[in-house]
C-alpha cells in the first residue's frame, strides 16, 4: 500500500462526490475530511448541501460545521486543521478521504499556499466602513493605483476580493500580486495524493442542481434554516451569508421577491457556479482517476480507487 496516502475527491456541486467519499471511507477504513468552504459553517447544512445523515452513518466525517456563521473562515486555517487531521489518521492507520468542490482549498492542499501573513480584522472593518461611506467604485480605483496587476484581474463589483487586496497592502506593505509570486508553502510534503475527479456534463449537473434546490425548499426545510440565520443578525458580508441560495432565498423571506422568482435566481447562480467549478477542475486539476458520470453507487468507481491505493 502507498505510504502516507490521501484520497482527494473533487467535483462540481451535485456530482455525487459526498456519497462517493462516504462509501470510499467506509470500504477503505477511512475518515471523510471536508474541503468545502461553505460546509465548514454551522447553521446552514441544508443550503450548503452538507453530508446527509445516511452518509455520516456510513463513515466518520470531520471538519464539517466547525465555525459559527459570524466567523470568517479562510483557506490557511482550514489547511492547518486538515493537515493535522491527516497526520492523526496516518498515525491511526486510517485513510484520509478529502472531499469538496472549492478549487482554492483543493489547490492549497495539493500544491501549497501563498505565505501571506494574517491580517488584522480591524483593517478589514475599516475598509468595509469606507465602502459604506465612499462606495466600492472608489476603493476599486484605489486598488488600480496600488496594485494594478491584481485590479485588472478582478470584477469592479467583487467587493470581497477588492477588500482583501487592499487589506493585504495595508497590513503588510506589499502588493497582493507580489505575495502571489513568492514560493508556495506545502503543508504535507510527505503525502501521496490519490486524486479523483467526477466530471458529469453541464446539462446533467444543471438538472441535478435544480432538482436539489426544489427538494431543499419542498422537503428539507431550507427556508426555515435561512430565516433562522437571518434572525441571528449575522453581518451580510460574512462568507456564510453568501452561500449559494442564501442571498436569493433571503429576498423571499424578507418579502422582496416571490418564491418562484427567488428560487429561479438561486438555480441560475448555482448553475453558473457549477460551470465555474467544472472549468477549474478541467483546466487546473490533474487527476489519477476521472469519472464522467455522477456517482450513484457504481461499484467499479470504488474498485478503480482501491486499485490505485493498493499500488
């Protein structure tokens, strides 16, 4: 068997990757580790499509629902937690099965992270206050002057990334574009990654996304979940408040949009996100195994994974 193996299963939303990870962990004496930037938050398991109760019974799951929604998770914190869990599992002679569709997290695990120091929350809050006072357009123009290379890559309406670029400059004195040119820090240089991609067609994914959202609304209670989240008064700029479906369905809960319209908007944004995920996976992530169909219990998928791990 491979030394220090880590099974990494990635795919666009609604591709069946969570089910495959749970079954693989069950069959291979493993534990499922979360690699999804929204499934790290409590209070939104339905809209974030967290593992089902059946999947959790099939195998142990870790790093899911670990942060309150008023906390801002980040890739560096997640990677440190994930690396620690992986080393624990190696010591226990168990297989780490990392699963998710957040490309930035997958890339950080496989290739390392840029060594940007932690930035004080006060800097971010000052920039958020300036947006309220001056407007996002002024901050984007400021970024164009201070880091034109990064500004050229960003949508002028991308508040989160514009604030991030400016806060890095304010906190470190260096441009974000300069930080990105520094050598990456590899957290698990001793790991032997076995990478799996699930890559169904966009039409299949789009259909599954729509059906899943319908089920969330009709059967799973997602509207009550989001209403409870809104009642907590979490800042709308926090990542959990931007989870796919939260902003859109919040419009209905607040009486600003009819449910069919809000649901259609959520479906549109989810399809667009799935397309971006698939494009990233196709262009940025090489894999030992590629499955072209949604995982729905196919035994040959597991056999192929087993054959690679046992090399």
